[in-house]
């Protein structure tokens, strides 16, 4: 699932696009298509190096594949490439994540300072700093694989809710202008929602403690949202 996560990240910076009605759909289609093609190509290479049963048991398939297909020299060259790939993914996360806190702060649903931007670069510097501090703290106190388990459930759940919102908005706001319409509606978004729900149920059925703790962390957002929303209504009334 992590191979495809990030398909929706372009939407976080739609407000900074020159022509989001035209560019956003293209960015999502091109990004998702390229990611899928690369993922399939990598797995084809893996399967040339080892049978699928062995692949399922290997913790570091990239290095083992490099050794078997190109020897130890190829494996040594692969390690820095993997590091660069991880850094590029991290850069994208750093870019889009703070935009969420910024938008929430502008809507008065989060702490106001997180909505401030740099006067010259217009970057949400406070949000960036807060995200960096929280990330370092999480990595200091938790193992990386546990953090992935925490995040996985939330990523799938919120992606499912975001796509399900398409149906809700079509019903509640049928007359709103829609510069971009979902191709294959309603089958395409319905298939995504069903597949995501199946994945969530599969994760819950396995009963991983990390998943339950991740759900508890996400659940703390409910009272926090209610508190910020109540404060926003009071401040606007005054």
C-alpha cells in the first residue's frame, strides 16, 4: 500500500497551483500512473531474482535482488540509490504536510500561528518547524516499523473517507460548479471505497496492537476538532 500512498498529495497544494482545474487532475493521473508502472517494474525484477514464496519472507528484497542479478558490486551501488529515493519521498511529505495545518489554522480549526507564512517565500514556516519537531520526537521514542503501522490505518481510512465524500457532495451540492469530474463515476470511486474498506477490515481482523494504538491517536482528533470548532464559532460571533 505504501507503494501507492501519496497519490492524493497534490491536492494539498491545489491552492498554490496556477490552474488547479486543469493541472490537478493531470498531476494525479500522471503521478499515480508513473508510480504504478515503477512498482510493477520493480516487482518484475524481484521475481526474476527469486520465487514469490521467498520474496514474501525477505526483509530487504532490493539488496538480495541486486546481489543475485549483479553481484556484490551492484548491491553496493544500490544502497545510495535507495537512500536518495527515500529522501525524495521525504521531501514530498515535508512539502505537502504543513499545508494541511496551515489550511486548518486559516479556517480557525487549529492553532493560529500555524497559519502564518514567510513574507518572502510564502512557506508555512511555523507548520514546517512543528512537523519537524513532532517527527523527530516520534522517531526518538518509537521504532520505524511501529510508526508505519500507526500511520497505515489512518492513511487508508482517510483516503477512503476523502473519496467517499465525492458521493456526499454530489448529493448535498448537486449545483456546485465542478471544473473536474471523476472519470468513470460512480464505479471508479465506489471500487476504491470498497477496496479500502476491505483493507481496513483485514488490518482490524489481525488485531495488531500498533493499529489499535494508531486508532486511539487518531480518535483524539475528534474532541480536539470539536473544541477548535466551538472556539471558532465563539470568536466569529464576537
